[in-house]
């Protein structure tokens, strides 16, 4: 609870300035980032937090340390170790190594697709209900992150450059690249301190040609978005002691 309350204090702390990097992403993808608030504003931010159901996800945007707090468990990455703190063995049934940053990546779109070590490739448009959505494939240089063989495809609206779809592969278990794409529609966005961040995302079924058809399950909703230019202490992301 103390960790969650700290987030409300951050809004009053002085901001921290960061230098601007030389950009290497495609011009039109840059327009997508600009539509969502701009890379400069994103890179000034230090802390991102959001709720998914009872889970409170909090991330340091520069170190990528993360903690997830919920009534029955806490899960996090302290910069060296992925840890799990549970009430009992039934409190958390997932794979902590896979889950700890899963929704951070989905929530921090499209900005996480401007990370270092990324390779961009223009792909064919995605056609859905008569609209053609231009897209870019994102792959990673070797040894970047925990799953460097993962691929993403970002599709944006042709008129306003707002992100609309994300196709992605999962290689966590196999550790091998594949073409088995999953598809998410970014159905609703909300403005938070100048950045356009997801409010709802919906997984879609896909046909044999790889085009989305209909929702696979109800939308996943994100609430209580928070972003700040102030930092949290390293201890915030450490496993609780004696709990």
C-alpha cells in the first residue's frame, strides 16, 4: 500500500530533464509518435503507472524496473531479478518471468517501439472493414531484451496517424522466431499529461490470411493512468522483506 501511495506524491516533485536522442525510425512512424504526444515528451517521463483490474502496474521508463501490486501478490523486476511475493501458492498461477512486463509493453505502445536496437521494415497494409491501415514491422537486434526474436507490427490510421492495431509474435517459450501472429485492436485512447495512452484493447480472431475478423474476448480495460517526470527510489521495485 505504501508503494501505491507514493505515486500520488510524485506529481509535486521537480521534473528531471533528459537529452534528446538522434532518431532512426521512419518518418511516418515518427508521425505516429507525434500523434500520441511525441517522443520528446515520452523520454522526459520517468514513471508510468496504470491499473489492470486489481493490479497496479508501475514502471521506471528508463531502467525498465517494474512492480505489479495486487491484493494477493506482488511481482516485479528490480533490475537484476524477477521476483514474486504471494500469500499462498494459489495466489498467482502465471509465469512471473513472462508476465511481469507483458502489459507494460501493450500499454506503453506505440512509444516502446522507439527503443534502442530496433529494426524497422515497411509491410503491406492491413485491411479491415474497408480501411487500409499502413504498417511497420518491428524486429530486434540480437541479444536485445529477454525475447529478441519477438516481432511486432504497428498499424496506424491513414488519415490521422493514430495507432489502431498491433500484431505480435510470442517466442518466450520456444526461443525461436515464428510467424504465428496475434492481433490486438487499440479501441480507445485517453490523454494523460499530454500523452495518448490506451484505455481499452481488444484481442481479435484472425482468418487464414492473417486478417482480423471479430473480437476474441471482451476488451481489456486500463484505469488510473499516471505518468511523471519524477523518479522513484530503487527500493520501490525491490521484493518486500518479511511479508
